[in-house]
C-alpha cells in the first residue's frame, strides 16, 4: 500500500507549525509516525498536507520541577523508557513503556503522538489517566491546559482543535514510598492490550490505604478511571481479600466487544488485571515504606 498524495511541510518552530495547521486545509501533524504512517498507507486518513514536527527542538525534553514531571510532547518513548528522572519520579510510566510495541516503534514513537492518537488500548493514555496528567496545548488562540480526564471526548478523539498542538505533558509526582503497577493482557507481546490496568497506592504506617488510583485501558472507548474502586480502597488495610472484592467492581464496566474479544471477556479481564495490579502495587508500597523507615 502507498499513501495518497499530499504536500509535505517541515517547520522549524512551534509558531510556524501552528500557523501551517491553522491556514492549510485538511492538514495532519506528524510526530513519531508510528500510527499515522500505517494509517496513511492503508488510506484510513487522506490529508492534503502533512506538517512534520520533528525539527521543533523545543517540543522535546524531560524536566523535574518540584512535585511535577514535565515531558515535551515530542519526547521519544525510548528516551522515557531509559530516563533515570522518569524512573524515579514516575515508575508507573517506566513500567508501562516496556509494553509499548517493540524497540523499533519506541525509538520513533512520541508521548504526545500516543496521547493524541488516543487508542484506548495504548499504554500511555492509560498511565496519563491514572496519574491525572495535564495536557498543555497551543493554537492560534494561545495556550491552554487540559486535565487528562477532559482530554478524551470519544473513541480516538482528543479535545483539541485541528490547529492546536500538544506541547507538553505535566505529570504530578506521587510520594517516593507509593506503590505502582502496570499490567496488561495481550495476544502477543507488543500487541495492543486487550485489557490493561495501571495502579498507584499510598499507605500509612499501619498498611492502611490513604490514596489510590486505578485506570483501565482497552475496556471501553476511552481509558477508564475507576473512581468507585478507589473510594472503596481508601481507609482499608490492604489484603488479597480486599483486592479481590474491589476488583469485582470492574466486572460491571461498560466494555466494548469486537470480532476477536467479546465485551464479557474484557469485563472478566478487567477484574483479573485490576486484582493483579493492586496486589503488586501494595507489595511494592510496603517495601518502599520499609526502606524509607
């Protein structure tokens, strides 16, 4: 397959890219290209113009600022995977990245591209949902910040205009003694997840859960933040019985079905993956707390 004909644009600055997207009809931005290029080749998308963002240096980079981690939208997934800063401040993201495609795709794929493509089975959108990430965008009308909870408006549809670009992802950093876990089930390693679960837990000295986050990927049209499960966890002492009980709440989520996987199987996997992630995050939080003491 070959892509349809289009005009190629190679801006060197963010301002130039925004102007091109605002003035050209039917234009698409190109980040890492790991989703866009196959879609072009299969003619799922038919742009008249492609605006390449790869020369815009200001869009890449990783910076720790106090209690937040700031990541440029064009930062490669491979750079995030091997970043000591990310491993320390956001180990959940580091763990999730090992499931993203294969090394070749992570070499080119970007965090901003993954979030904008917004495949519900992709790992980074699920992590962003669990961590309450803030998506910074810029367009002809200026800059704005979007909480990730408001970023997806539907299946593979982010809440940004055609002339807007994601520039930065700001991730709140959990305390160092928090436990984390990212697990997923797929047909083969490197495939998109049938169901994934991202968990963060914070404990007090008695092992009581004081803060919890759980997000599911692959189940519905968008990543799902399971606030009902989080509420059931807070104030409880962690145990396998507790995690088994609250994970059952995931069986009632509205799941999608397709020719490969029925909705009922995704609901079952949502329970299993949630319980596994909770078990692991709790064990890690316990080890972290013991190490700090």
